[in-house]
């Protein structure tokens, strides 16, 4: 089979190389998928630039989601999936013509659901579902802050918040993205590149507070978000996009740590606030049944029209480098997909 290997950290043209590789074999609880297409996530950019600690030793195949048809399965898999077209979350290995994954990390759509939309549902909408529905209870009228709201996870969070009747404060980095969010029905949009989102939201709140914030940035935004939260408020942290462009190594990590700040459990108790960390890879390792439940839920809601995955653009495998750069430069809205 053909596979894209991450051979070194750096720019896409230096980091990636398409090579021949052996087709992986199924472990007892895995399925083998002939891959039609795979999705890109911002974690891929972090992996390529050496800022994602979970990345396997190089050379390796990265990638967190694929769509394709099951060709084989292990002897401990419950059910018969061979021949079924599925969307799957993968623990790396997605940038290849064949991929293996835990059978509990796959889902199927009825009919010919578009591959690119199915991939948007996979990692990004599942991540959003864990953050929004499994980490807290939000109700009509609650105020939520969503960072990077025009990205894949951000769009999913906005749709879930709108469905729940929440008032949304959303940040993005261009007028094009803000217009897209307003057209979705988002109530308040802030260009974080041109304005201090803390001051803007504080002014809009008129003395009120935020009930939940969904943060994929880390760094200085953590301090600001905690100040915006009211009593009982929750900050869900599921990424560290602010690391990109900040360099690698211990000094970059220390810089991010100091920007984020230092907090004690007692401080959270006294202010009645919560900080929740979400890592889908870790959850998949420890609670695969939770990932299966959330993936099934977002597929059902996508088929019912309650959730509508947004696809930025599809690329062919020869244009993978271009796709990666677009994602890294934060020029995308919604999902980026690569077809073999």
C-alpha cells in the first residue's frame, strides 16, 4: 500500500514522504479499513511541527480519522463489519491506503453519506460532543464562549450550543470567518486578531458572566477565560493551538506554562469554577465505549439534520502539503479532507 510518512519535523514538503508500506494486520479487537479519504485536524499540524507529545517515533504515519470499507476484522470483534462502509477514528495511521482501528471507534451512515462530511463528523464533532454533552450540562439561556469557532470543532460546538438555546460569544481571526458564524446564527462574534476578546466580551456582558468556555488555544487565553467565568462556570480545554509558531523544546513549553498561569485546587473551590481537560486519544484508550457512544450520537444527529458538518475543501493526495499549510495558517473554515 501507499502511505504518507512523517519522516522529520518541519514544513510539509520537508516532513512528509509517500512510501510503500506493508498493509497492517488486525489485532483481535480491530478492523482493517481500505481508506477512501482521511481528514486533517489541527493536531496533525502540531504532530508535524514536533509539538504533539503523543506522536509516534519517526518515521511514522499520523492521522486520526478515515472513511472507507472494512476488509477484515479480528476474532474478538463483536458483529460482522466486513464490507461495511464506515467512518473511523484512528490512533494515528490514517494517512495511508489501509488503516486499522478498534472496532468500537467506527460508525456507519445510512445511504451514501458524503465521505468529506462523514470525516467532519468523526474526530471534530465527536470531540465537540464530549466537551459539550459529556463534560457538563448546559441549558437554554446559558452563555458560552467558543474559541476558534470557525474551525471544525468550533463549528460543531456552535451548532450544539444553538440547538441547546445558549447565547454564544465566538472568536475567530478574520472577517470572512465572523460573517460565516453570524450567518449560522451566532450571537456575538469577535476578531481576536484585531481586538482584545476579553475586553469586548466583558463589555457585552454588562456585569454578567460566562457559564462555559471551550478553549483549544491554551496560553494567555486561559487566564482571560477564567476571569470571564461566573460561579459554577466551567472551562473546557481541548487543545493548545497557541503553541504553533512558538518554537519547540523545553523553553517553548515553559513559555506556554507561564502564559497559562499556575492554579491550585483551593482557588477553584473558593471561586466555584472548574477546569476540564479533554484528550480524545486518552479517552479512547481508557474508555473506548464512551467514544463509541459519542460517535454514534453525532452520526445520528448529522443524519437527522440537527448537526450539519461544514467542509472547507477537499484535496487529492498530491496536494497534501497545500492542505496542511492552509490549516496551519488558520485560513480554513470547517473540515479539510484528503482523498487518495
